[in-house]
């Protein structure tokens, strides 16, 4: 996650508090959550205390194991949301080849909207998402190859694709320009 130092620390603490609340709401111990998520008990404890900056892959594993949308881990109660590109929370995969910025989250507890940036000549292979999750991606700038269950699709600016995201999928940028996408995740009810 990237932000200003004070904002960053606040988000890390907020994620920890939300994770702890969600875990306790589901009556799971740290050990229980570790077993179902594949994230070590020590790391989970450090996240809950705000002592570590979790990777995007780790956050996906945790949200999937808790059966909650990814952005519920960042839940903040606001009646109006405004998202400006390059401002606010951004979450980067290791190596910073793939960075997402939440645009809107927990729309009816079933939908999340992200702005994603894929760096030049790089790729992103996400964790499989929650069961029955649909991913909709629109290319806002650039050209990207999206692989879904061993099929490849080339998308140019303003092209869009929809697919089940609980299978294997990846984003590949073979150009020298950053690709910008808008991504909507539609979770199945009760995930």
C-alpha cells in the first residue's frame, strides 16, 4: 500500500482493526484463520496490530478465506465517496508492476470498483477470487492481453471484458506504456 507516511500508517492500522473485527465476528482464532488462508499466524497477528504492510496477494487470501470482498478490509463509513486518480489509497503487488486504487467499495456488499495500472512490459497473475465472482475490466488507456482459463484476449482502449474470476486469469502488458484499467468485481451474494 502506498500513501503519505501518516496516511499510510493510518490505513495499515485500519486494515488491522477491520481484520481483527471480521475474524472475531466469524469466531476464528488467529490459528484458525492461518489454516484456512495460508497466511502465517505471526503475519496475521502483525497485520492486526498494524505492524506490517500486507501484500495484495496476502490481502486476497485473507478476504477469500473470510468470504468478504477485498475492500471490506479497508472499510470506512462514508455517505459520499470521491476517488481522484493518483490520490488516496493504492495497493501494489510486489515489484509494483500492478497497482490498484479503490474507486468505490462495498456497493451493496457485492461490488467493488478499482482503477488498475499495469506497468510497461510486465504482467500480473492474481490469486483466484471468491467463488462465483465476476470480473469486468475496461481498458482506459493502452493495450493489454488478458488470459482467462487458457484463452487470450487482446483489448485496446475502451474495450471491455467480463469473466468468472474464480479461475485462472492474468493481465499482460507487452507495450512500453502503462496500461490503465477500470475493474469491477461482482461477488456472488453471501460471499
